[in-house]
C-alpha cells in the first residue's frame, strides 16, 4: 500500500499515512487532530545501476547535422 506524506498547516507537523491509491486525495487529519493539512510531493529514490546508452555517432549525420532539412 502506498505511503503518502502530509503536513499540517495549523501546527506544522509532518506525518505519513499508508492508504490505498484511491484515497490519495482524501482529507487527512494530523496526529494532533487538526484538519487543515496538505499532501506533500515525495521524491522516489530507486537504487541499482543502469547500463549507459551508446554514445551518439560524431561527425554529423541526422537531420540537424546532415543537411536533410532543406
């Protein structure tokens, strides 16, 4: 189940809730009981490695360097 992060506008407390994606926009109450909260955007960290893409050929070619855009 996804975890969403919220911040209370009344007291400034940040908190997280596990809830279904269908309820991601539903109002959330802060742990201190305030209803004036906002959902924060979270950055997702993904670990691992990726293979690099092959380098683009040099020496022109393609539309911008090959003169095909007459």
